[in-house]
C-alpha cells in the first residue's frame, strides 16, 4: 500500500480501512498490525486503542459494570499480546448517559483497573464525557523490544492456536435467543484474558507471525495470510472447541465467532509435541496445531481433506 501499511485481509470493515490508507498515503505510517510500533529515545513501544460501545459490543443486561470495564480493557491489552509486547499503562476515555449514576462509573472503572493490573499495567487516567450510551475507548502502551508481527509466516510453518474456541459467540447467541448462557460460555465472554505471558513465551520459542482472535479465527487468519503473502490452511477437525459450545454448529462457532482474544500463531516446523507440552504445563492452557502455512494467498478451510467455505466472520460493517 502507498502508506506502507501492513496488508489486511478481506471484509467490509477492512475495505473501508484500505480506502482510508490510500487517502492518507504517506501521512499514515505502519498501520495494519494489532499495535503501532514506534521508537522513542531508543525504546521500542507498542500502542493501541480499542473501542467498546453499548449495544454493539455488549449489553448491560448481560454483564455487570465491572465486567464491561474488564472486557474493554482486556480487548485493548490483547492487542499488545498480539505483538508480544509487555504492558506498561492504560488510558480510558469513558462516555456515560445521564441515567447512569456515579456508582456505575466507579464499578466500570474498577473493572478497567483490575484488568490492567492483571496484565502488569497501571491505569494512568483518561477522560469522562456524557454520551448517548456507554462508550469506552481504552488506549494501551507497552514495551516491544522484540515484537512479533503478522507478516513473518513462512511456508512450512505450523499454524497453532491457544485456548478453546467458540464460547463467546455461544454466549451471545444464547442471550439473543432469550436463554441463559452456559456458565463457561458466559465467563469467556465477560472475562477474557489477554495472553500476554503466553505471547512472550511463543516469541521466545520461534513464533514467526502472531495475531489475537478478535474477529474470528478465519477472519483473523486472513490478516496473517495477507500480511505474510502466504496461504493458511485450517483443518476443521483439529480446531479446539470449548465444551460450552454444543450442537451441529459448534465447529462453525469456533471458526467464525469473535472476541476470543486467544492467539493465532505460526511456529517453525521444529516446534512439536514436547514444546507444546511445556507450554501447556506452564500456562495450564491448550495449544493446538490446527493447520499449516503454504505458498499461495488467503485462507483455506479443509473438512476431511476437502475444501469448504466456512462463511463470513464478524464484521462491524
């Protein structure tokens, strides 16, 4: 791209971003990864921001004020995990409507502070405004001495994912259908955990490309494929499905459901069962090989060895 931005995968949201990138041209530098990487007085920093809007990303009838704050902060911190950065601090700009009392705001900010603390960051401050609905914009800053970007995947690498997938989407589907989600699904939606330490470990064990799963496995795999100019081959029978996700559509939810905040990572061919076992023992978190990196472009999803069309992932537009 003329701006030097990292190429993005397909999707309506990203078509709009590509148009913005073209218009801004050289005024925009280094966009397209999960966090901007800059050097200040010899220090390599990673910066990102993430916006959460009531009615779009959450509903207050679903989760508590503390959980709203935690989710908003965890989503932004996950962008630091996606480049293997060490969190330093957090800024939170919050908009609340007149009908929300001071206690609501205090509880929401407590959730933000708790999420920051859990990742080793501090809350530096932010901004407070009146807004038509609850709106939270969290900015995060981290140290990125050895960042891992989306653009390093090589043919022959293995394609791996942390955690178990599909539960956040299952929780949303249950709420929208008027049902109470399974406890495990609700927990994954309300209390996501940014994989900060896990990302650093993967970097130290040869990760060539990294991204967090915010828009769904297939959608985010598309960004790695575009940035690295390779094809990512996903084998559906290997995709780890959360036990709270049941029914005929379980694998589809794991492939397409968003807001997982797990890590999709490409690792060299020599990374094998012993390395995986060490990771699992250290973090008590699954690490599953779900496919391979090959020459080509895009994402291929295979079911029993046959190419299938998984459908679109989450899109804001």
